[in-house]
C-alpha cells in the first residue's frame, strides 16, 4: 500500500517480448474495462453451478483469473464509494445505507477518485451506466469526478425502459438530461453507447490508454427484460427468477458484444477486464446467493462475498484459467489499477486498499490480512447486555452493526441482517432459518472452513472474539463521523422540469 511502482513490469516485460517480434513498444499502460453488475448474486453466474447460463462470462473467467475469496460491500453506494476512493466507509462518512434519492450527500469532494488518478496517468476516462455517488451538487457528478464523458443515471434504480426513477427522468448524456431514449432497454442502450465510445476512441485517440467504467443497471430490480431473453428459461417456474435469468442473459450478451467490438478494433490485446458484482443478490427480486448465508444488505457472506474475475490477454499464461483464493476487496481496485496497471503514483492518497496486481497476475500471496467489512453506528440493536470477555482495554459495543475479517476468521456484531440460507426457488428445498438465542449479538466463523457460516465459534474461541472486538474498537475510534443528512424537498423532480438533478 502506498508503494510506488513505476509501471507494471509484467506488462512492459510482455511488451518487450512482443517488441522483439513485432517492432518497438512504448510500454503504454493497458486499457482498463471495469464492468460492475448490480445486485448480481453469488449463485447467478454459470461457473457457480447456476441454472442461469452465462456463456460469455464463463468464457472470459475460464481464460482469466477467477477471484473466489473476493469481497464487496452489502449495498450499492458503499461498494461504489470504495471502488472510486480506495477507502473504507469509516473514512468517507458513508457508513450508513445508500445515498437516497433526495439526500444531499455524495462521495466527499476532497476524495480523489480512481478516474482522476487514471487521468493523471494519461488515460481517457469514460463512464456508461449507474453512478449512485451523489447528485445534489454538480460537483458530485461523474463529469466533475474525473470522467471525460458520462452516459447514464445518477440515482440508484429506475425503470429499464422509461429511465424514470419514480416521478423523475434520470438519464444523462454528460450533464444534459436526455428524453429521447424512452423504450430503449438499458442493458442494450448502455452496451451500444459503450461500443460507440470504443469506436470513437479507437479512431480518434488510439494511442491513449482507455479507462471504461461500465456499471450496468442489470440485474437490479425492477424485473424487466425483453421477452426473447427469457425463452431459454421457460422451465424456471418462479416468475421473478425467470425474468431475472433473462436479465442476466441479456447482460451476458452485452458483455460478449463489447469484448467482440474491442477485439475487432484491436483494443482487446492490451486490455485488462475486471468484472465484479456490487453486492449480493436480492432474493426477493430474483437473485440468489446459494450456498451462502443471507443476501444483499446483510453482513452475512451472501451480502458481500462477491462474484469477480479478471481477464486479459496480458496475463501470464500460467495464471490464465486459474482460481485465485487470496483475500481481495473492492477497495483494492484503486491501488491495483492506479499503481499496478497504470504506473501511477499513490503519493498523497491515504488508502485502505492494496495493490493486488502481483497477487492476480502472479499468484503472489495477498498483502491483505484483514477486511473491515463495516461499522455502522447508526444501525444499533436496542439494548442488550451480553457478557463479553473484557481484558483491560475498552471493548467494542456489540450492539453496533459491524463485521471484520481477519485471516480465516470473521466476527459479526449487532444486527447483521436476515440470517437464513435461501436456496434457489426451483431447487425444491426450503429456506433454513436458524434458531438463535434471543439477544445474540456476536458471531465468529472460520470462513475458510465454513464459507456458509453454519458453525458459530464465538463461545469456543473467546480469545479470537476479544482480539477482533478490540480491532473493531480501534477502527471505531479512528472513524470519521457518519454523514447521513435528512432528505431535502428541493430535490423533487417537479422543480427540475421532471428530472432528477442537482438542487444546490
Ligand atoms: C437523442 O438526442 C440527442 C441530442 O439531444 C442526440 O444526440 C441523440 O442522437 C438522440 N438519440 C436518439 C436515439 O434519438
Ligand atoms: C449484441 O449484438 C447483437 C448483434 O449485433 C444485437 O442484436 C444485440 O442486441 C446485442 N445485445 C446487447 C445486449 O447489446
Ligand atoms: C512520494 O513521496 C515520497 C515522500 O514524500 C517521496 O520521497 C517520493 O519520491 C514520492 N514518489 C513519487 C513517485 O512522487
Ligand atoms: C431494552 O431495555 C429496556 C429498559 O432498559 C427494557 O424495558 C426493554 O425490555 C429492553 N428491550 C429488549 C429488546 O431487551
Ligand atoms: C452500546 O450501545 C447501546 C445502544 O446505543 C447503548 O444503549 C449502550 O449503553 C452501549 N453500551 C456501552 C457499554 O456503551
Ligand atoms: C428471514 O427471511 C426468510 C425468507 O424470507 C423468512 O422466512 C424468515 O422468517 C426471515 N427471518 C426473520 C427472523 O425475519
Ligand atoms: C480454519 O479452517 C481451516 C480449514 O479447516 C484450517 O486449516 C485453519 O487452520 C482454520 N483457521 C484457524 C485460524 O483456526
Ligand atoms: C423539459 O421536459 C420536457 C419533457 O417533459 C422536455 O421535452 C424538454 O426538453 C425539457 N426542457 C429542458 C430545458 O430540458
């Protein structure tokens, strides 16, 4: 962390090797295509034995490095904030919830974004899709946070065809609301925009490295998809799951289209693709995280043990097609891309992420030993006095919703969210809801041995509980205050010609 690597030596090494065959090489950093799926469940990708087929994602993962000890945050804004800042929520004030429609909040303006850093390294930077990192001031918008261009929506969810979030249109081409895409399904629309952008880039600025951030609307609710994508899933009896499967199929097709376009344009050969979900699947909206416990929004593994992989023709042959089980977190992409791929400097940034490029490209051990999943002091269980072994120092208040991973261990406190195991609806077995002692507030799991969190070890290992409670207390004391302001009625689209727009 914080260490400056002049430029990915591996990439230059490959470049030099190619140069000996095909002429001079300039060590131009690679193009970066970062695709973020929304609410895409752990069980919902073909290679996790899903009933949903994802031929393109499977093929890309099979030729790349699958990340199987990879973590995101339980909901949208937190994951996106960590991706863009490289910082835990305790360092941005965004510990609690999402940024809501009418909330005057955004990723703090003094946090340098991933896009800004890549721009500093000479990249062209573009975003197509969902932002969800603040709308109330124009200064929060992606075009002011390091992106050369933007096409997409600023809020968290909307209709896939009308591009309305409740009573307001939310679709922008750079800073301008655009009204003429009604009826255009967003997965197809965003795919086409990305393809157009790639063509323009390759014809106008082919020598500039490209950062394309593609946070798809798919596969978040509302459950909407053109009929044709559901046809292969007619056998799925649960209607929500069937539509969701179609939404996944359409996203998979779009990703196939984009990679094909990049290949045709000659961009693919020096591109690194990162694919990630933003959080666990929403079981009430077609998603599924089997065999993990819990789902979107919770601190159980189903909320944040994420799907992710890296694919690139630049990866050494020995890691292509491998599964990586090193501990990696969404906050790691910032230093990995900036220092590991772009050859940029991390000087002056105070990050919680680690540069994982050697871990991904060489299989080196992860420099990360711990993940602070979150501490949300605004999410406390009402009273309860559970006796924790206290040895000297102040111990974390267990009523607070928090979780921390340390090596194999994971400690959860407070109210982590619904703790059931939910099989996919067509599997023919019923959800299992655990019976917990009333007022239970502390759980400890060995995630390596028990990735589905069946065996709580907190009473067997009070020593580990004690150590991790102290670690939580340390983070609690260094956290910045939570910023979660009340809604502002000035946000109402009726004051903004029927659109969601800035109100300050
Ligand atoms: C929508 O309108 C914009 C100008 O506001 C134009 O550039 C774009 O081509 C139009 N798109 C469609 C699909 O009509
Ligand atoms: C993918 O490309 C095909 C062929 O051009 C097109 O018919 C389809 O709509 C595209 N799919 C998406 C999701 O963009
Ligand atoms: C980063 O900062 C340190 C200390 O200020 C300095 O020694 C080093 O040269 C800087 N590195 C770069 C690449 O700017
Ligand atoms: C919380 O504490 C109050 C009084 O301190 C008590 O009346 C109440 O029953 C407690 N609630 C729970 C859920 O333990
Ligand atoms: C922990 O937080 C709860 C809820 O705010 C509070 O009632 C309780 O007093 C706190 N416990 C300690 C030991 O500070
Ligand atoms: C958790 O969710 C499951 C599935 O909806 C439900 O059956 C169960 O009652 C919930 N448990 C609690 C404690 O709310
Ligand atoms: C966790 O479980 C794994 C697999 O059984 C075991 O190898 C490891 O030692 C355990 N970790 C700890 C810290 O006990
Ligand atoms: C205001 O909204 C209407 C649609 O209701 C749209 O046609 C028009 O272009 C918008 N005006 C401006 C200035 O954006």
